């Protein structure tokens, strides 16, 4: 099978490559510079700003895994349009797209890069599966979060005590993507994450079980979290993160729908918090 994997050097694509290799498949890493690629599978050079470049890589492919790299809305919009154009031209047999937690198809998301990508891919008529996680457990490994866990036994995060989230890890998403690449009978949305959703206290319990000591959860405000991450990301980089948690403060929960969940559609359960911590060696 010719399997094109975007982001093979990053947090999303690298676990997908690893999952496919573990199943005896030979993924092709779509990267900017094949000469510097040190991961598994074989690389192919692509340019996300060029539909010609992507179409050349996609032509004859049994499956393509795509997601939008982190960037400004303008750059993401360009990438979304280029990917759709390339898929329409090359017509690979299957496309699996991860929303990376971005909203689509809902009020307020109209015209967003992710909305453009999903709607555009649907319009091509190519077999499409949309992997839809909510929030990544990897966020809990930020130094500003782990510092409190290590020094005080306190897990601080900018969500309410009663705010349930279908947390998932990049490893969980990779498992789902790898399954969908091969099972073309499953199309449409596949939600990834814990059911029922996890509270902050559930996250702390997972850390407690993994570390063998009591960890307590403490809610912090988005602005408090923002002040902590600005030294890492800068004010411009931190601003959209803070805005996302301000948005969460006004929502009832962030839980995937059970009928379209990976649990129901694929029989795949996400890792528990403690199992995930063990898997990543935290």
C-alpha cells in the first residue's frame, strides 16, 4: 500500500508512522527535506504551499493522512486550500484528516481553515474519514504543568472543576488513524477521547496512580495559565491558547458523541491517563 503521512517528523504524524510500521506496513513520510528525515518508512519531498507538489505525491496513493500544521490563520487557510486542490487533482483512494481539536461544521467555525479543509475534502468525493479529538493529554507535560506536580503534588490547569473533556493522546489518535487508513468502509466523523469525559480530578487520579503519590487538581484561570506560558511561547503564541481556554470557561463540557466515537465505530478505547503516562515514559 502507498500510504502518505503528513507531519511525520511532528507530534501527530510520527506516532502514525510508528503505528503503521508496527503493523508491518511501509508508510511514506511527506516532508520538506527528505535528506534530513530520520524516521521510519521512506520520505518524499512535499511543499504544502504547492498543489502541484502535493498532487505528485498523492497520485496513485491508497491513503493520505493530513492535518493542518500550527500557524497563522492565513497560512493554515492557504494550506487547506492547497491540500483540497491536490486531492481533487490526484484522487487518492482514501484520505484521513485529523482536526487536531479545531472546530468545524458548527456555528462560529464557518470559513475557518479546518472548515475549509473538511468541506473541501468532502466535495472531492474521495473516501474520507475525519478524526476528531478534543484536547491532548500531551498538554499536561508542559513544564509549567509538570513543575507543580513534581514540586507540590498539584496538577494545575485552566479548566473548571466540573468541566468534563474527552481527553486523548497523540498515541490514541495514531491508533485510530492507522485503523482508518486500512478500513475504508468507515467514513465520516470518528471522535477520539475518553467516554465519559474526564474531570480535572480524574486527571490527577491518573497521575497519582502512575507516580505512586497523591496528586491534587487545582483549577486556574486562563489568564494565570497564560502568564505562565508566555515565557515559553511569547505573547503572540500564547494569546490563541489563552483564548481557547476562555472559550472553554463558557462551555458546559467538551465530550465526544458516543455514536460517532472510536469506541463505537472502531472498537478502540483510548489509553487511561496512567497508561498514557507509562507509554510516554513520563
